C-alpha cells in the first residue's frame, strides 16, 4: 500500500509482463483501433459507451462499473442476435482488448473492400492449435494436468494461460478463456470467448499476451499482491533514443531540398561556355586594372560557387528570398541571362521553389 503523501504513488512506470499490469482505469487503448467508428454515450443502463461498425454488425460495449468491463460481439446484421461474444473483466489490460478490436477493424475493412460477409463471422477452425500458435511459438507449454476434454497452455512464468474447453454443447457456451494472475477479485484478468468465435480473432488477442513490450501504469495502479510478480521501471529513468538515431522516411520537403542542393552542385561543376569564359576574362581584366590603379592586387577568380554563397532554403509557408529581397529589373542589368555561377544557382533555386 502507498501512503497518501508518498511521492512515488503516482509515478509512471513501465510494467512487464503486460498481462499482469492490470487495467489503468480507462479503455483508451482498447478503443484506439475503432476511434473512427460511430460511438454513443449512454446515460442509462450498465453500458456506458457503445461503439459499432458503420453497419452495426460489430458492437463494442464498455461497462465501466461492472465486473465484466468489456462486451464485444458480432452478428450477421444489425438486428440479429450475436453470433459470438467476447468479454473482458475489470482487471484485463486494455492493451489486450486492442488485439481483438484491431483484428475486427481489419476484418471489417476487408469485407467492405471484397463485398463479402467478413472473416469475423466465419466461425472457429477445427484444430485448436491454430488458436494458441502465437503463444506456443514463444515458449508457452501444454499443461499435462488439465481436465479431460480441456486443453490448457501455460506461460513460462506459470502466471498466465489459455484454457480451451471442448466439453458440452451450445453456441453460447464459453469455450476459450485467456487468464493472467493469481485467483482473486483484483488480481485475475480474464477474457472469455463463446463457441462460435473465429479462431483467428482469439489468436490475435492471444498474440498480444505473447509480446514482451511493457506498458505504462501509475505505480498505485499495480495491486500490492502483484508487485512481486512484475517488473516496474520508472519511465523517467528510461533513456530515450536520440532523434538522430531514429530513421524516418524522407518528406516531400526533404526531397525538394535535396533536389535543389544537387542542382546547385551540378551547376557549380558544369563546364563553362565560350561566352561565359569571354565575359569572365573581361571582368577579370577590368577588375585587375581598377585595383592596380588603387594600389591593390586583384584576387583570383574562383571557378566554383563557395558553399557559404548558396541561397538559404526556405520552409513551407515562408516567403521566398525573391519576395524578401527583390532583384533588379532585367532592364537595369547588363544582361538578361545569368553570367556567373551564383546567378545560375540562384535562378535554379527560385525556379525550383516557385
């Protein structure tokens, strides 16, 4: 327990394994994949928030004050009884629910694109191994002590599992249960699926339990009976990855800037025409003569545009260099064509940025 004045009570920590982190009191992570679907806040009744697919065949209910916090179902149409139902209790991490809601969004989008009923209505596959494969692939093992007619796969730490009950009949009976944590009101997370739930949806939910990625919680949200079973690392002590080491795809602005820079370099390396050479020679002679009269030697003419003389790039929304510093009218210049490499580079940049 934490004292009310404990400075670490509300400290954010990274908790692993995720399936023992419990709920953070909100359903934000579970609702994130369906944030673009229609939703309705209900003032009366146990269901406080209802999110549905656009055709209302998929329903996701949030029961904020109940033991069964989430109820998710799918039907052939908006007026039919649910074909299957999944429930998640009040201890289940919302990140686990997101595994199911994200899979439902993918199924629904595929159904609309292909004009088919959708995989979320296909029913379970016969081999139970398809359901538990995400767990067995990371080392979860078969429990040899399971009751006859059931199959149970247990996590390496013995603190989570999936129970498949193949006994009994009826489409509404619970046949699959994902669990985590020791038995108890505030310690055991439970997710149940009825008989006709498609296997790939259960597997998508189980796959989240197989991940080693920690989740963020406030320290007081971890039940004291669970603290010895989890690893908690203060978020503030985690070293962030330097931005320079994070790879990202180039933006259109990056591509445009690169193109302009390359154009300037090409212009600087481009061979000069005979006319350019004659103009440069005349300029060099006139400059040299003027400086001799003033008593100063003439500087050598550079064959390239210095790096410091390139015109600065401008970001989107900023005025161009031409707008900030208008150039002389062509009628007032000695020539209407650029005669130096700086003029050529400047003209190319202005044309590139419009």
